[in-house]
C-alpha cells in the first residue's frame, strides 16, 4: 500500500479547484443554451383586469406565457391576440391614434377586429387568443 503524501494531497486539491473553477465558468455558458422551460401559452386563464380598465379604443399588452398578448377594446368588443408578428416574431404594439396593431420592425399593420394583415410583409394574421368576461373581469386563454 502506497503512502498518501503531502504532494499527493496538494495535487488532489489543485485538481478539485481546477474542476470547480472550470465548472463555474462553463455553467453560465451552458445555461444560455438550455434556458428554463416556459409554457408557450398558459394552460390556465390569465386575468387581464376589469372591463373598465381598458376604455373603448385602448389596448393593453400583458405577459402571456413565453410571449406577450394584446388585449384591445374595439367598437365590436374586446379582442385578444398574440403580440408576436407573423413576419419575424417582433412584438406588435397597439397604435391608439390610428386604431391599428403595428409591428415596428418592418412596418406591418393588422386590423383590430380579426387580426388580419392590412399592409406590410406579415404573411398571416395574428394568432387569436380566447377571451372571456366573467363578472366584469377580462380573462384570456385557458378554459375561461
């Protein structure tokens, strides 16, 4: 049986510190490629707010799973859409002045009643999100 010398102990400590240091450097790098999972869309309804919180002609962007959603109060009622543009996945905004949904990346425009493309490069309308109003509160998604 061989003796475990001081030099052997120091070599073991050096190797342990090297492995620890290397893992501390590599962990953030690897975490970048393996982000935590986020639901594309929540399985439960998401509360938007009260009906009175969004006046006629106004819109609201809210978190909705991985990507935000747009909730708009049109003259035909409330509508909810994914805020992700169908062209290059930029985030669309509600343009209160022109009463259209606007994608600022490549000047795409969508109409607020059905999410259809008005102009620009988007090939498809915005994805609709189910919306319901229960006791004066707006909910989107899920089985609301």
